[in-house]
C-alpha cells in the first residue's frame, strides 16, 4: 500500500476524482481558454485556467493506451476527430477555413500516442535490434512532425507524453509527473506571455500554470467513474462519445456565440 502512495490512481487513499470527472474538468478549462481566443472572454485568467487541460488530456492518452483493447481503433478515432476539428480550429486561430499556421491539439495527441507506443515497445524490449532502432526512429519522427506541422504546443506536448509514459505506474509517478510538467512547460517552453505574481515578487509565464494540472491528477482514484447510458442498454456509454466529440463541438458552439454577440 505504501509503495502505491506516489502512483497516480493506484492505491490512492486521497483519490476523490474519477477519470471522467477529471476529463470533464479539463474540458471546461479548455473551453474557458478558447472562449478568450474567440473574443468572448478577456484578461489573462482564461489562459491560466486553460493551462491544466493539455497535461490532463495527455495523461489520459497514456492511460487509454494501456487500457484499450484495440490501439488501432483508438488511434483511428483520434484521427477522425482531429480531421473534423481542423476547420473550427482554423476559424479560431486564423479566422479562416484553411490555415497551416497551427494544427489542432487532437493531432498532437495522436502523434503523442504514436511516440508513446514506441516508448512502450522499447520498455518491453530486452535486446538492441532493428525493432529498437525503429521505435527510436518513430519517437524522433513524432518530435520532428510536431515541430514541422506547427502543432499547437510544438514538441512540448509530445515530450510530456514521452515523460508520462516513462513514469507511468512507477513508484515516483506523482513527483515525476509534476517535475515533467514544470520542466517542459515552465522552463523549456519559450513564451513572452507572462503574468505578474506580486506575492512572489516575480513574473511567471502563463504556460508555467500547467503545473496546476497535478491537483486533479494527484486526486485521481483510478476508476472510470460515471456512465451515461441509453435506456436499458448499459453497453452504450454516451460519455465516451462526449469525450471524442467535445473538442470540435465546443469550438463550433463558441464560434456561434461569437457571431451572436458581435
């Protein structure tokens, strides 16, 4: 029991939140952040709140990768959502149906999944062979693609996914996850968008507030949580559809709100 205390979601005596609850928190935070991009909200606080979303989504990409029964279907669903999301994402970022300036976060999660699978293969490999070399190639390819294709968070999202996978279910997972978020988004992420913290007599980059994601992650109890089923059919969980469709849907809804108020 003691050795599980620093693992996320396993043997967690302070675990208050299920996976679905944490996902919902991240979705709301992301929506608040994107509401500012659409000009619906103002100030720095929406961006600060929104920073918790990506680390949470990435952690549950790792969790899903370990728990899914079919990685191919899992990746295919992500790809479909990424393609659907690209037009509303372009409208948010460039006010255009087509733009190569940035690619949406679901594409970053998909490429991160590719890197995570490669890391898993390396962890389970005991020899240095062509398969190992191929998996290292896949990891570097994911990092290069994330930069070349202008993903929303560049290489940083992929780096965080790799770190989370290395730390997954380790005896220092909680500490390692916190350190990884701080290092990648608080130190390595280059940003001039800062906020003054008077009681610390300093300024912090907005991305450094990503570290707040450790609060819901550390409170994860390892359970899936509530289901939204259709009638008496317990096999159809509507929340699973919600998780995939929320990203493009919230962008469309925010755009409609923007049109209504301007």
